[in-house]
């Protein structure tokens, strides 16, 4: 019997679809070899021999998925929030990221990041490290050890950085990237590399060409930033006069989705219909980062439009422009900003509901990892157990109400158990 | 020597003005008989005989002030957030408030509310109870015992409620209000009554006339709701065709500020220049409730304009349309929504800064209570001690940075000591 096989009893919730949540009070989630066999109202006789983990009275949901987070920025989250993106990058972000050249500093800071995420509600994350190869490997070591399942990128940036934070040349950046990939190849079970050009303004054309070669050679997925801020979008237009737009610029380098290049782009606040049509065509994922886009005064991405257009959308914490790693917080923020966008700017796009936000933070982002984010049969069994007694009244309400309150009120410490692909993390 | 006299050592921050924060690392706050004598860089020799409370390394700020909170709604915070105001009132709020007829229920629910607020960062609050006289007295007893300093209102509502939640007549409402005031007269040191017509749609003209008589007779301050939501504003226009606007309707009944009628109005999302001019003239306070106005899709109040006009503005949690009692959370929300309002709707009103939000949550609201919300000499000494090590890096930054991070990242449990008018609460 695999240790990753069990029956878990609790008050179980998971998304069936964008608008529908399955709730099974006092239900039984069956996990065999890390894969869900489904959720049952009665203890299924077929699995009577599996160990029973009894979390009666506690809320059980799929682990949450963070599609966009900068691990090295965790150390200064909640700071400098009175600035916009480009000023914030130069005042806070680049100086902080430069510190990760020092492995002792990196170890201290990354240990805190990984430990905090480990004990929160997220089980999966797609992560930016820094441009430093060795610090990135160290982060991957710590993540692997934590039990989380992640994709991690050594950042590429060979222009428009600072003296302390920029790679010497496209060649140096590509060489370091290959070295990082070769040195980590086969080293991890749960930690995969993802190609990570910081964003167009940080990468010369030559570097983008080099990265495309690496992407094909190593068969890597790609993450980057897209159409976040007005100043940034105008800058990209200057930098790439031959491209039809920001997304098209990535596409012109072959780094914007398609069957052999799974891609997730953070923000998309200012993506117009042309850009989203290209994303739809190429299957590019949107990492919606509502807290970040609010804190840096970027705006609110038109998520309702993206959903209507059939785009893949998940949620990102975007630490440190976002302040909290919890994707429950990102769900609440996604709902809130959609309401203000509707009220203040565009009544044609209706606000997101709690059910929709829950979907985005589980299956929505989880599908980038495969069958992840649900308890339907065949899904990889990521699960969290939440003790909601801190904020739930004694005369308790329905399971769906408890889930809504968990979205709005839970803190990381309310997560009392976590499983990733059936393996118990705590 | 009064027990409310001490010297408190710590990393001290307080607002000097709307835009300026005084920071005194390793400073000494002197409190004599509950009143601040100021903050000093060195231990002042004049007060060498006072007990020294040594909170070295911890953040010390004035206690926070919640200008608008519904105590009976605490039990269902974080629920029903997919609805707008008038639907939300009828689906969740009125049925829940009706339960407070039952004193056993009220005791259980109010105990939880008071205990949670006691252990968070707020030291002052202006509170709506329900229409029930005895449950309101019970709430006041619990608040007095907690050590918090509050104003509490038995709610008046004699129309447009439900069969379970409405007073029988204007006379019955006035009679109960007088009984509540008489029965609690002289009973408390820190808990004062405030007259609380729910809002215009809940109160007949006759009731408003009765309340004005009571206001004058008992010399009471007044709290209510103003210009929160489009449907509500349109409804008030129908109900008060003779008034020039919503605020003017309160004013026509003599319940809208002036020297002998201190008044705080929650929301003011839709207050136009005429309304804010009247508020300015009458000294009416704005209780800005950013979380609530987001969650119920009401919009964003033009706080920058109110500040430019010289209005008094403080912050409100507005539980349960807001989800968190902490006014640190309200500060972060006030900043965030001001950014989205600026970006999405009106670039003429610049976003609030962290310093401004801190002012609003301390002196801004505190001045409704008198000299409250600062450590300047002569202010009543409300103070909280925050252990920020949970979210502060070891190589710590400036005090102003730690304060900003506390606004964005603190949870109630990070507040480790609290003083109200110099009396230690914990």
C-alpha cells in the first residue's frame, strides 16, 4: 500500500465548474497513490482497507494554486506601496533582488518564504526567483524539501536593470540558464524549471532568441509579465516597434504559448481584444493578480471578458506587489476589484462571484499543472484541511457559507493539514 | 500615584498631521493620569519615579478608532458578499439582527464580538447595536467591562423593516429609547450612548421629530448612514421630496451636526458638493468604510475631495459589510480603493498615502472623542504595542517602513498590549 493512499473524512468542497461548487458535508475523499477516486457521501466499501484520516467538522478543499509569485520579494512585502510599478521596481525590488547574489542572505530569506507558503493554503506555485543561478537552485532545494509542488524560474534580464541587478550579456544569461537547467536536471520530484524572461523591457532581442532555443531544447514552459501598467505598455511599444502589441512581441519570439510552449502571463490588466484573441489562440494562461494591480495603481484586469472569451485564468499573489501569499486572499481580492471595476468603469462586465473566484484559485490555475485543483476522479490529490472555528459561529451555517467565510476571513494558521499529490505535508 | 501613570518605552509612531508621522525609535511615552505628556528620546528625569514599561523593539502607536461598526453583524461577517446593500440587508442583516431579541443569543454573540475587538488594535469605536433595548444594555455592559472606550446606539427603525425587525411605532421607538437612556444613565465610565436612527428609509418623519427631542433633552451625539448606494439614495429622494438631498433630510430634522449635535455619518460614497458643503458647515464627520463600500459594490467615497474641503474624516470597519474589525485593515483598504478610484474613475483625486490613512484611523476618527488618537501632550493616552516580528525581516528597516508593513500585514494577534486612557487592557 502506498503511503499516498487514504480516505479523508471532512466537510468537503470543490468546484465542479466555474459557477458550481460541490459540497459534501461529512464526506469521504478517497486518494489512491496520490490520485483522487472521488468524494463519497458514505465510506466506500471498496476502500475500507485504506487508512481513515478523520477531520470531521473541518473544511476540506483542494490545495490552492498561486500562478505568479516572486519568492525574493517576500522579504519586503507591504512596503513602498505608495509607488507605481516602474518606480517601485527601481526603489525596492531591484535593490532587494540584488542581495540574492549572497547565498547566506538567500538562504535566510528563502527559508522564511518557503516555510510560510508551506503552512498556508497553497499547494502549487509558479515562482520567479532572481537572475542568480545558485540562489535559484537553493530555492528549488528548499521547495522540494517542503513538499510543495512548484515551477521555478531563474530570471533572465540583460537590459534596463541596475549595476547590481543585470546580466552581462544575452550570451551570459543564456549560458547561466543552461548551467542552471543542467545542474538541476533530474534532481527533483516536485520542483520543475520554467523559463523566465523578466519582461520585454528587461530582455534584449538577442536574449529572447537565445531563450527560444533553450525553450525548445529543454521543452520548458514559460512565464513572464504582460500589459500590467500604462508606462510599461508604452515602453514596450517603443522597444518593439515591429510587433503588433505587447503579447505579439512575445509571440514574435516564439515565447507565447502554443502546444509545445505552455505559457503563463501575469497581469493582463491592459490586454485589448487583439491581445486576448492571441492568448486564446495560443492557450496562454492569465495569472490574475488583483492585489498587486491595486497596490501599484495598475488597474483591474477584465477577467469577466477573458472568461467570456474562453481564456484560461488563474490567480496570483504576486508577492511583493501583492501582500499575502494566500490564494484565499487573492480570491477575495479578485471579487472585490471586479466589483469596483464594474461600479466605476464598465457595467458591461459583471462582478465575479465567490464560486467563480474559488474556481480560479483551484482548477483555473491548477490546470496549468495538469489534472490539479479538483477532487473529481483522476485529479492529483492536493488537499487542505481548514479549521474554521476561529471565525465560524457555533450555530453553523451551510458548507457553502463556511467556504465563503473562509475565502474572506481565513488566515494561514487556520490551515491545519496539507496534502500534495496525496503526500501529507503536515 | 494613579495606576494610569507610567513611562512606556518602545519604537513609537504617531501622526503629527495628515501627512507627517513622528517616529521615535527607542522612545519614551509619558502618561500621567491617563493623559500623554509627550514622547521623548531620553527617559525624562521629571518622570523617573513612574513605573517603566519596557517594550523595547516593539512598535507603539496610538490605539485605532473605528467610527462605524455594527456589533450584531459580527456573527455573519464574510457572508453574502455577492449581494448589494438593500438585498443584503433583507437576506442576511435583518434576520440576524432579529435574533438579538433573545438575550441568551445576544450574550453569546456579543461576547465574541467584544472579546475579538478587545484583542485587536482598536481602542475606540462607535457602535450600532440593534433596536432591542435590553440586548443593547448587555452589549454596553460587556464593552464597559472590556476596557474599550465606545459610544453605543440602540437602533431606531419604525418602517421598512421586517415583521421580526421593526419597532411598532414612532412612539414605541422613542419610549424604548428613553427607557434605554434612563436605565443606563450614570452606569458606565467608558461607554456612552449615541442616538442611532438606522437611516432615513427606516425612520418615519414622526420618529425623526421624536429623536430630535430626545437628542436635545439628553444632549446626545448622533450616528447614521448617508449616501451609500444608488438605490438607497433614490429611495430617500422619494421618501423626502421636500429635502434638497439625503444629508439635507437629516438636517431638516435637526440631526445633522452643529455645535450641540455632534454627528458621524457612515459612507458618503455618493455625497455631492452640496452635501459635503453642508457637512463642512455643520462639522459632520465622515466614517469612511472602504471595505464595505467595495464588498457591497457601492463604490468609493471621494475622500481626497473631502479632505481638500476640510471635512472631518475617520475610518470605519462597518462589520459585516466589512469583514475585519481591525482599523489597520481599514487603512490598507482606504489606500487601495483610493488608487482604483483614481485609476478607473477620476484622476483629479490623488490616491491616499500610508501616512494619510494612518492619520484617518487615529486622530481623524479620534477627534470625535476629544483629544484622542495622538501621543502629543494633552491627548488621552490610548496606546497599542505591536509585535511585528512575524512579518518583519531580521535586518530591519526604518520605523516608518515597519509601520507601513503593520498597516498591510498585521493580524489582531500581533497586538500584544493595549492601553485605553492610560489603563492597561492587556
